[in-house]
C-alpha cells in the first residue's frame, strides 16, 4: 500500500502543470511576443513560442512586481542604474548590436538616417512594449544564426554570444518549461 501511495504521489507531482492566472495585459504581451517570434524562420522552424517563453522568463510578461510607476523595468547595475530594460530585458549594448545587424528596426522607429542616443533607446525600450519585443526578437534571431542551435541561442540571449556554455541559472530549462506550461496552453485557447 505504501509503494502504491509513493507511486501515486510521484505521478501527481511529475505530471503537475502549473496553473497560472495571467492578466489580460500579460496575455496581450505574450501574444505580441508570439507574433514577433513567429516571424523568425530558421532551419524551417518558427520561434513564436520561444520568444513568448523568454518574455515570461524575463519579466513574467510584465507582471506587476517587475514594474515601477507602471513601466516594466529590470535589473539594476551596482551603481543603481537599470541595465536591462522592458519585457525582454534588453541591455543597451544588445540594442546597439541589433541596430548594427538590422538597422531597419531602429530607422523604422526613430526615422532615417537618425542614430538615437542611449537615452532615447532607453526611453523606447521602457515605454514601448512592441519596440522592446521587436529588438529582443531580432537579437534572438541573430543568436540563432550565430549559435546554430535552439538551446545555444536561448543561452546566448541570456548570457551573451561569447558565453562558455554553462547555464548557472538553468535559464534554458526554464524557457523551455514556460514554453510548454505557459505559452502553448495560451496559444491553444
């Protein structure tokens, strides 16, 4: 009887699917991320679910605890300045890389041939969810091209392209988990 109870408990805990109550805003942000990611085509696959899962991992799709005065902010540097910005937690060097790789993204937002200041990029990343997701998606796309693997691109999104392959925060596993447990059920609604 004890073995049966242990097996039943193991089954229940191993097959547990997290029930998460998302706000309408979180659902809207995840749908927007899914839409942008679905436009990435690499090796005959699309990455909408992955981009939405990254958004969920980074800020729980803009959950209140990641907001200050209604704006989704991010990690602070040692000097107290925000170093990662918005729902996809974009850093200024990454945004500048995206500008170099895909100048049309910046030009479509800021106008041609305007080169925005860091402050202007910060404001755009903090206040425009659409722009933030567009920049984050472009960055992930480039990581796919550089790393040539799904897991490698996810890790590079978090740790940078020059990472040593270690994942101390279990980031790749968490993104894949949110893809299955949060994003797919939302998309199938």
